[in-house]
C-alpha cells in the first residue's frame, strides 16, 4: 500500500526549497526530552512559527505577533500542518513564489514538558506546559478557540502563565528585545519583503544624517560557490575602485585606500558634479574598455600615465548616501534602483550604471569567462551596505588572479631588456611580517612596461632577500632582491602544493593596494550545511550562517626547510600523509592539525606537563575508527615520556607529554585528543584537582548549561572553594577545582559525589547525579566520575575529534554569561582568541585549597575516615 502524502510534503517542491524533506519511517524509539522550536518567518507577513514535538512530529502554530511574556496578552496562534522533526534545525531562504517563500531563522529552541498527557491535552484543545529555551521559559498554555480562520484553520491562543518568568509588556517585549537567531545570530530584515506594497522605500526606511567625511567600501569575499539564497550578479570590473563624495557642490574622487584622485579624473568629477547631488556618496569602479568593450587594466594604466581621463569610464553600482539620506541599511536592490534613477542615459558621459541580472551562477560565470572577463560579483538580495569585507558580496573568478608583492627580479636573457622575470611573494596572513615565496612571472610584459618597471625596481634594490626563508641556490641564481613595496597583479592557472604559482601571466602593476595587505586569496565554500554537525546544529554554537569560522585554517602556514624547499616537518617531526583530511567539515589536514598544536603549545603544555596522558587516536580522520590509548604498549611515539610501569601495575607504561615535539609526534601517530589525569606523575595517588563535568541532555538550550554552571559555582563558593571554567568542545562545561594533594582518590571521588548529590537534591528539576541518558532527560548530569583513579579529562587547549574540530578552552568566570557555546572555539579561530587575551583566564590557579570537615557537613554528608 502506497504511503499517503502528508500536507507538509504536498505543499512543497523539494527540488527547489531548501527545507528538509519528511523523514521516512517511524521515529527511533529512544528516551529523549521533547523539543520545541520557534522559527521567525518572513513570508507574506512576518510571523513566528511555534512548534512542539508530539508523537514524533512537530505540531505547529503560526503566531502573527510572536509570543509575549505578559499574561494579559493572549496571542493568536493559527494551527498549521505538522512538520518533520528535522525542521527544528532549519534556517534559510525559501524561494519567492513557493509555499512559505521568505527567510526563516530559529528564533528560540529548547525542551518542553507537558503538564499531564501531551496527546490527550492536544486532542482536547488545552495544552499546559513548561518551556526551557534560550529566550522563553516558565509555564504556558495553548488553548483552542471556536473561531475559524482562513481555509478553515483552527485558531488557538498562546498565553503566558503568571510565574517568575512573566514580565509586563509595558517594560519588556521579548520579540523586540531579542530579534536574532539562537543558532546563527542572524536577523531578519523584513524591509526587503513585500516591496510591491511600498510606495517609497527610501522615505519610509532610510534616515537623514550628516555626511561622513570618509567611508570604507564594502569588499567581496572570494568563493568557489555561492551560498543558498537570491543573488544579483554584476561584471567584475578590471579597474580601480573609486568612491565619489559630493558635499556643497564639491566633488571628491577617492580610492579604496582613502587617496584622493580627483585631479587624475577631472572628466569624471565634472560628470558627477552635473548630477546635481548633495551630501552623497557613490561607489563604483573606473575602467578603460578595449575594442571589444571588455575592461583592460593595462589600458587604464596607460590612460592615467598620459593623462587622458576622457577614455576612462566610471561604472557606478551603489549609493551608500543619497542627498543626505543614509541608504546603507536599505536592501541592495533598493539602493541600486535609487542609483539608476540619477545616472543619465545619454551616451556622451563617462558615467555608466553597472547592470545586474539574476541567473544561475554557473551560466553567469560561464558567459563571463567566455567573454574573457575576470569574473563576476554576486550581491545577496536584501543585504545592507557595510564598510568591510562581507559574505553578502562574493566574487567568482574565471582564472585565478590576485595581487603579489614583488620581492626581486632576474637578469634578462637573449634579446629581452630590463629583467627576465619577477619574483613574487605573499604575506602569511593579515598583519604578519612573514613574507613567503610564491613563484615567478616572466610573461605578459611589453617593452614599455619592462622599461618602466625596471627603473622602479633598480631604485629599490636590496642586498638581502626580504623573504623569511632562504631560497635554494638554483632559484637565487642571477636574482636582484628589492625592498617589498611594489605590488603587481598576476593571472595564473593554479597554486601547487608547495604554494607556488603555475602558468603565471603579468597583468599590471597595482598602486592602489599596500604591499603589507597582500596575502594568498583562498576561495571559500559557503554551503549552508558545511558548518553543521551530525545533529544538524551549528557546530560552534555561536552559529553565524554568514560566518566562515568553521572553514578557517589554522594560523600557521606551510613551512619551508633551510634550503627553501616545501617541508612537511613540524617541530622537527616529519608528518607523513600531510594532505590527509582529518575533518571533512573544516577541511583541516593532518599537517594543519600538527601546525595548530605547535602554534598553541605554549598555552597547552602547562596543562599537561608532569601528568599521565591518554590519547584519542583517529588515524584516518574523525570519520573513521577511533580508539582510546592509555598506555604506551608497543607504539613507539618519539619524544613521548614513558613512566615507571610500577605506577600502573599489570599494564604497560603510562605516557607523559613534556614537549611540543611529543605533542606533534602524537598527531603524527593519529592522535587528535589529549586527556590528562587529575594528579601529577610524581604523586599519582594524590589528586590535585576536582573536575565536575556538566553533561546536559542534548535537547537542552545552551542557556540551561550556563545557568547550571552558575548554580554549581554558587555551591562551591559557599564551600569556600575557588573554581575555574573551561569549555569542553562539546555540549557542556568543565568546572575545575584545584586542591592541595592531601587525600587519595577514593576520598576525592566521594567528596565530588557528595557535591553532585547535594546539588541534584536541592534542584531536582534541573540536575541529576546518576549517569545514563535515561536519567538526564531534560536535565544536566553533574559527572563526578572523572575524579577516580585512572579516569582522565580532556586537556585545556586539546582539539576534540568532532566535526569542525572544536577545542576545549579555559575561560574567565566573567566570560560565562557571554559564552555562546562550548564549541565556540575551534582549530580555525582559536588563534584569534589567544592573540586578544591580555591575561591568563585562569590567573590565580593554585593547588593550595584543602577539603575540610565543615565542607562535608554543609553538604549534609558524613565525613569519611582518612
């Protein structure tokens, strides 16, 4: 018998919509808390979709005004079709013209507990329940009315009960105060919807403001594929970025780096002045077109060199300010519509409007490449104008092409004059002083360029190489080094594995970009699912869908040896299979993981030094087999310290890591996670710390974990024990209490168990002291079992073998309230945190605290005999 098609499936075309298809088969039978989700949905009208998990599906109601914390407000809730459980994680853009077309974000999520039988209450039309979400909490009621809405849909009312989480609407409106997604931090701008209902969007949403003296242009992010959503595509012009500022009949033409070029572009300045604008900023690019109408950068440079600005065309594509109105918050399509109206259609003007089109990006890019264009620029429909590099503006290139620093030149051969080839370099990363060799370019020059550029290079000659690593003799032969101040643009086929260009062609010298800003451009993949873990949740918990945090690479770059050759050595350890991808979500390789550990070793080693260590190994990556190794066994890891076998009788030697070489050697042998004992090797029977692992039901919102940590910290404070926090890289938190090594393992385990049981007894609706997923449904298990002999805890600054490679990171107590996730930091972004730290988050950590008899008594527990 064929399976009947649900209303959810019948209404959707899954070849078009990014919404998840309905799951086939029954829901797996396992104990779990019931989930709820509220999705903010900007369809024909902005509303909030409230969904409760009942009997393996999401019962759903559309709430036009959203929930209110005021018990006096009875919010209309229109019953709509059931949604699959997988819909609880959905964020994205449903294409216009399709059912529910518009943007969707997860406004709140968490668990719900029915008061009574959920099925019977739902069928009777009166559901009483409690919510534990990121934004909503406390008791609520959903009650069915006798009214009927459009299409005979049931109309219910959502009512907040009077309890400690209730608030008057006069003092607080939760939907206004907390508008963003709890997954991604994204925010829906409803102004971009229903444009047909607006008569003058500029007047209704933009605001008059003083004209800023300077603005920085919005820059595009190089990508390999555009993310989901609607995009406008424009030609990627091969020219100079120019912004126009008009105030009190004065026109200034300014480069992207803030240099005024008005005198160099007099024809264009005059044409801008004739537009009759005031208090305006325009954004565009100046180019010279060849005989085929294609931008020619070398022709543009010649026009500047000979002072013929009338050959230069100024393509305008944005208007951040218009006649005193700040347009930046308006959607890009509205800004462009306003811009198009002010640009004259006559042919005898150097001003042009940059046309845009909405097509499949593959066909757009294919056409651009066929016309020998550099590529295309994509702009996300509905996006604002921001003065930084943004993922709402993307660039897709036909061939690889970017700027390089000129670090030297070779002698010419044969009939060649000037120089033979330019030696090129890029900085390792933004703000770095490490200049890396990137190869040579010896074609694309004409005689005039050879002569002109050679004259500049001769004035910059230096006695030594500006590169951080010496090149082999074969590459240094007949080379003249120069100070790294000149920049050129080069087109090329690809990067080799050693970070060197292949089939490079010189395009032109660039004078609009400073040399210290030149790094290797790496196209990013922006697929919306690339950052999600196996639960479909954002792996870092902070969740910006426009953010590339999970795709970033570690700060260190691939090294070269003393001969200037590409090296797979890290900390003098040879990394075999360096290209092996450890984590497909982030793309991090084995070599990059080793480089990460080398980079953070100064922070990591104090937390693992002098302690027995266990390794979680995944030789083929986190998607393959994983196993835990506590003893040295027959595995010879270079630089690993093998402890006295007498410390763990009946087993091979325990291991200890005391150097960065030992850390990197562990990675070479397939290790990803580093776990340590709660005692030092020289006093292995006397633990010097207590660890409480807050292990939540995965359905609980992050806010519950934060509140749980605060409660545990309050109890420890009452016991006069100072505690320290670190993220786990997973779902929970570790609370670490350093103690004097005065008692054995059994004593410390019993004390930590007493603390756990005391808290669970005081707040039984939030905590449980008994392990097992069936015991922590909707609760948090305070895991004290790490405080027993042989148990270990993942070390601070250890990577976790999970999608995205999150890292366990120490945090200050003051950071707890602003922490967004226990997986907030990962291999791709931890270096940013370390660079910003002004002091150790665990400053004051000391093994001086003692467990006393009064502490046991406060816990209501019997003091054990020592």
